[in-house]
C-alpha cells in the first residue's frame, strides 16, 4: 500500500468524494490541497464538504485562515507536510486532495520552493497596481507559458510571484517538481470528458447560487474579503463582489463564474496532464 495518495483533476470532477471513499477504505485521513478551502467561511463557493459529507474522516488544512490572510505556498507546505508526517506517525494513510497544482506538488514532491527578492517583488507589485493582472499575466505567458497556464489571469499575487522567480532563476516552471517516480506515492486523477466537465461546472455554479453564494460573499465582505489580495480572487467570489459593487448584474456574475471556471478547468487539465505518474480514471457519475 502506498504511503501517500493524491487525488487530483479539474474542478467539479468529484475529487473530494473520492478522497473520502478512499480514506474509509484505506484507513486514511484527508489533507486539503485546495488553495481557497483553507479560508474560514468560504464554503459554498469552494464546494467544501460539510462535516456530514466527510463521513467521519478527519480532514486537515480546512478552515485554517481568515479571508484577510494572504497565504503563501511555503506556509501551506509547512503545515501540510506537518499534517502528513503526523498522519504517518499514527499508522494512517495521508490522502492529499485538490485541484491547486502547486499545492499538490508542494506536498507530494516536497518541492523546494524558491526564495524571494524584496526589491524585485516591490517593483512588480507597483507594476501590478498600475497595469493590472491581465497585462502581467500576458508578460508571464511570453516568458514562461507553462507557468502561465497554472495561474489565473486575475490572480495578481501569484503572477507577481511567478515573474519574480523568472527574474531570479530565468524560469518559474523550471523550478517546479520534475514528476520523479516515487513508489511510496500513488496519484489518482479524475478525468471527465470535456462535455461532461462543462455540464458539471454549469450545475455546480447553479447549485452554488441556490445554496446562498451571494449571501456568503456579502457576509465575508463584512469580514474584509474585498480587501484581501488572495481570497477575493477566488472563482465565484470575485464575480459576486463585482455584482455587489454594482459593476454587473447578478446574472452577469453567474454567467462569468461559469465561463471563468471552465477556463480554469482547462488550465488544471493542462497542468496535471503533464504528470505521467497519474493514474487517470473516469469521473464518478454526476
């Protein structure tokens, strides 16, 4: 039996449910690798499993930070590896689950995360404030297309980080894990067909709206969500914040959430599709 299992794939593929089923079968515990499920109160829009849906399986790194915290990959990695080591120490199997590629590989491959350069960071953040994330994402795509596919064009903070590493190292993607074989790790991927995935995303967004996403965002706005550089960029949350600010209609916000989520799912497929270690399986029924 593998010492660590990772369940990966695009959003809405059914990863969380599969992770719970595998944990129950293997005697495991789940370690979250979704970059937005770490935030307290971001439940509906991230499709975070309820306590009942977790079926008694312990889940780690859910609800650990307020939405005002600008989390870093290095900080997440430190906490996640500590959780993995703790699970091992108790004779259990860690099951890492999520669609955030860098979060997954930071744990699975114990990625050595590049350092920082404060001067470069300050300059790029000033450019971000002046030019906006789309312009910097376009620059990143020209310098490092692989890195650009893994980062949302609206996620200014991660774009700045990738450009910082490009300046320091010449490439961001070259610093990423090399997908080396590891007999102690089993990677399971869920791969719906393109049409099936699009339908799943449309249904998920409709469910989010029916389940109170707008009210959830409104409550989080009172807690500082709009001022957050990280949580405010989350799919669904960014669009609802625009609606609450009067920048679009609610229907526009819902439609844009569907479109943005589909684009993000394509990037997830591209990211994970490069890893030859993944055992791809059909997604469970919707």
